[in-house]
C-alpha cells in the first residue's frame, strides 16, 4: 500500500505566506510616532554619513547661546546633544511628535513650539545664533536667514536626490527626471545664497541600505510617508507579497540612501550682549 505525503513545495509556500502575514501584521500595527528607527534593528541596515551629524550638531549647540531646531520630530536627535544652549527651542507640526518631543525635551530645558512647517517661523528677527534641522521636508531659506542673528549659522543634514528610489520605484514605477533630480544639494546652495547666506560646507554621500524582511519595508513606508504617498498595506499587498518572496529567495532588498550636509552662515559680526 503506497502512502501519500505532503507536497514539500506547497508546505514551503504555506510557511512563507504565514511568515508574510505575521511580519506585515506586526509592522502595520506598531507605533511610528517620533523619529526613532530602533524598531528596525535587526530588520534593516543603513550606512551612516561620514560627517556624523549628531556629534557635529552637539558641538555647535555647546557653543551657542540661542538655538532653534526646525522639524524636530520626536526630539530624539536634539536630546542627544551633551549640552543645550541657555535658550533652546524646537518646532514640530505632527501632533504625536509634538507630545513626544515635549515630554523628551522639556526636562532638558528646551521648549517645543507647534508650527505648521510653513512660513513664517513664529519667532522674531535675529532671534538665534544657531539653527539646526535634520531631514527637513522643506527648507524655508528666507525664514532661516530672517531668524538668524548676524554671524549665525544654519547646520543641517538633508535627504538628497533619488534617496531610496530603488524602493520607491518598485512600488510606483520609474519616476520622471524632475522627481529623481529634486533635492539636489546645488539647489540648496543656490537657495541659501539667494536668501543672503554664505554656504561654508556642502557635502553629498550615497549610502547602502538593506531591508532584511518585508516588515522593515512596511514600517519604513508607514513612517517616511512621502516615499510612497498614501501607502497602505491593503493597497500594495500584491507588491509586498512579491517582494517578500524575493527577499526570501535572493536576500536583502538593497537600496541607496542619499544625504547631504549643508552649513550656511549669515554675514555680519555677532552682536555682543555683554
């Protein structure tokens, strides 16, 4: 009498589908508040820029007397500074991040201001000798120039052109040249100079990023909402399932992050308050 056995390919497919469902369900329900990506530890890797933004920002904050952090997110990067200036203010627009940043930064002596991320900034002229921003969605150069004191500095790490576009184009298809070429650091230089600022440092790096499982992809697209606008698991479930199988068969999905560092100075000598 001959027996029957389960088709190993069918069993493998069922196990893969079960892993897909579990990974996606977890990533689709976890909180994406704040700008802390530690949930991705062990699920994704990203090469870091050589300049070390948080350290360099902290050094500048330690020398400043009045500082503004624009689009602070959950305040995590600002809170990492060893020492904050006597007057430190952060702005943020997203309500969950405002609450998170307030809880984190108030004990450190920094105020958090709810702001729509559109001009004008809710501060007087020449209010700060240092303005910082990590990954701003938009840089309002005229406003930055207005709130900087003479001799003041703007210091920012920003997302560069076509960042993680291997992933963007997997879901959205090929993007037009004007989209791929946006966020060019030379555009930032021209805009800063048009606002009357002197660009003293401008550097661009292309960095390897790996997504090790489909949950990392879902979490990333839920958190970085401008990558695939309107992303939901249900809308993109077929593409997600296909990408899950690709990662399981071929290994991590590789993309490339682009980052640029820009430092600009407002001409003039600092006003002494002594």
